[in-house]
């Protein structure tokens, strides 16, 4: 896994107010963080799994979240998929940046 260089959390409303699409944001971040390099996407897949663990002299089942990271070419991701995800990454193979998309709430305004 490449070294995490930065994490950006951005609201969908901020992107809309700036008149940017998610694809345009990825292009801007690619040219800023990875100038003149081939950039791929990192797709994160999260799932909850049950694990059997030994705690205090007894076996018990706990639920844990497991994240799997997939590296793929940007061209292989559709606009519909990109608009549906909440987390995605950009990488040049040695470092990566994580982008988290969220909706603004009344408290954060």
C-alpha cells in the first residue's frame, strides 16, 4: 500500500458552490499532488465481518470493519460510480491522497 500523503474532506455542497464536479476535483488534485505523473484511483471497499476472539478466558464473536483497497485506472471508473462513492483515493504508486465526500449538516454550516 502506498504511503498516505494527505486526506481531504470536502462537502458535496462546497463542490456544487464552486461549480466543480468530482472529476474536475480529481483532475485538480492530480495536477497539484502528482504533477507530470500517471495517476490511478484507489477504490475503498468496506465490509463488516465477524471474528472469533479470546477475551478474558472466553471465546466471543466481535464485529470488525475490514477495508480492502483496489488500485484501478481512472478511465475504468464511470461518472455515476464516482458520484456515488463517499471515499476514494488518488495514487502515483508510491504515495496516495484520500478524498472523503460528505454532505453538509446544519451544525457545520
